[in-house]
C-alpha cells in the first residue's frame, strides 16, 4: 500500500470532498488518482448527491464499483460535484455551487457529472466515474473535451449508487483517452449479484482501430432542428474521417426521435418521485424545528433540503403517476420508449454503429439557460441511448467557436467493445 497525497487548487469547483491522502495498492490502476461522482457510495467518505438533504450522511459501505476500483489499486482522491441527484445538464443545480469548464471557466462543464469531467479535463485526476441517466457522462465529456462512455444497461453494477431513475441509469468511465476508458471498463464490469439488473458480461478487450468495412448509420434526426450548424459541421468532419479510414457511411432515419425527449422526461421524473420519497430529512439534512407535528416537520425538511429542480421533478413525476393520469402519461411514455428501442434494433440489423453529435451545441455560458424546458431540449441526442439501454460513447471531435465538440457513437446491446473500437480509431485518426 502506498499513500498518495492530493491537495489540488480546485479552481473549477470540481470536487465536493477531497481526501488529502488516499491509499493505493497493486493492480491495473495502481497509483492512479480517480475521482468518484458524489452519488456513488464511499465507505467513510461523505456522499451528498449534490444535495443538502444528505448533509451529515457518511455511507457505511462501498458501492460495488468503488470496491472494484480499490481492488484494482486505484487511489480514490475525491468526490466530484454534480447536479443535485443527477438532475441537470450543467452542474449548476448543485447545492455546493456550480463547476466551471476548464476549457473556458465562463462556461458550464455540462452535467450532471460536470465535476468528474472538469477534474479529468484539468488534469487533477487521470480518470473519473460518472453516471448517465440521460446523458450525464457524455454531455460533460463533450463540453469539456474528454472521453466518456455510458455502458450497456446492466453491464456495470449499480449497487451503492443512490438512485435517480433506475431503469435508465448506468455508472461509467470518464478519461482523457479511449484506452483509459477501456482499462476502466475492464475493472468496472465484474459481475455483482447485489444488483438484480446486472448481467454477467465482463469486458476484457484491447481497443482495435481497424474499422475497414464497418457500417456507420447516421440518422438525419441527429442533425435536425436545434443542432447548431457549426457543431453539425465539426461532427460531419469527424464522420468523414471515419470514412477515410475505411468505414461505410449510411444515412438513415429514426422516426421515434420525435417522442424520445418526452418519453425520457416522463419516465425519469416518475422514477425520481418514487426514489426521492425516502429522503425524509430526519437523520440527515439541514437542521429543522423538532417541535413541529410530524407531517409539518417532513414538509419543512424536504422544503429546505431539496433544490428547485429536484422539487419540480418530484411534482411532475408524482403527477404523471397519479391515478387518472397514469395511462395518459406514464403508460404512453413506456410505449414511446419501446418505439425508440425498436428503431435502434431495426437499424442495427443493417449498420454496426450509429454516429452523430453528442450535444446540439457547445457548452453554455454559466447562468445562460434559465428556462427548464430549453435546458431539457439540449438532452435530445443523448436520451435515446438510455431509453434503449444501448452503449454510447462521446469522443472529442474538434472545436466550434473555440470550444470542444463531442462525437457520439452508439452500438447494439453488449457491444461496448465495438463503440470503444470506433472511438479509438477516431482518436488515432485525429492525433495523426
Ligand atoms: N440532463 C438529464 C437530466 O437532467 C440527464 C441527467 C443524467 O443523465 N443524470 O435528467
């Protein structure tokens, strides 16, 4: 065991908690400093979910992924900043203040794993864990100019992840290179029976940049309304690079994109309203008036413990699930979700991967987006992969207005190896 000291000047507010000294053992990640998003339980280290409602909470156990990191010798040096409970696209919804984008500190780093992305992009750590419910690994990776991978649903155990929307979310790796993503995937995919949705499908793979003959589908909808033409052109340049390396580019359609965002927001708010019901503020959270009748005490504690966006989503989700509306909203959302899945399955009969931009724009200015709907709209290109449960990676793909752009590559279920290979081929092509 070696002790690694860690006392960065955290000028981007990437961390909620830093450990001045971290243990590192032998293994594949020996001596490597890793940041862990603050919704992943770490024994003996506060885990806040970016919320005041968990003030004073110190988990008595490690998430499965944390156990795996430790076994691989990694030095967990801190818990990274995030949108409260993962609800957001900018990391501005953190009770601990926003994180800034190292590529331009007047901009947001993306969210919700913005702290992890900023910690990696600024070089404070080599790798980080994020979670992705509707884009929260890929969006900040794109905005900060790093690589982020959302694994196939079920490939990484969620045991010890504080849930936001269980049916959509996965824990995944963030790093500056595709080979580091691959290395982390190897560590994170060890089967765990404590997550009933986990599948025993270990990733053991060395990235292979040979993509000759590979068919890449490009859905027209990924370049539709709302996608900044400058971002679109950077991504097309990237796709052309893949073509030069021998891939075949096929344009295609994804009609269910018209419903994807609505299906996502009904599903995630419904699951959130149920998940977040457990936070009563009794053991943890801001101090409250103990003389109040019990129901008023809960009300006061939840009122002061949760931020605005979290409260908005609890209310939306409770409404969507309520009797009389369930069929109109939740059931419809599940039907639309099935269509998204069917569209992907259909496309993967003829193409090997699907490519497009990760985000429709570059990173926003801090404070620029105040209207929740316009914020939600920016998730349009990332939520389809979560609805379908397929693997999806974002890899840096040039710049627009001097800011990083992400190329997104999606693949069939359990073909994480394939999307990582394409990202690797792309990265090699760019650096030549
Ligand atoms: N921006 C999306 C949301 O707010 C995605 C968040 C996430 O993946 N955790 O729900």
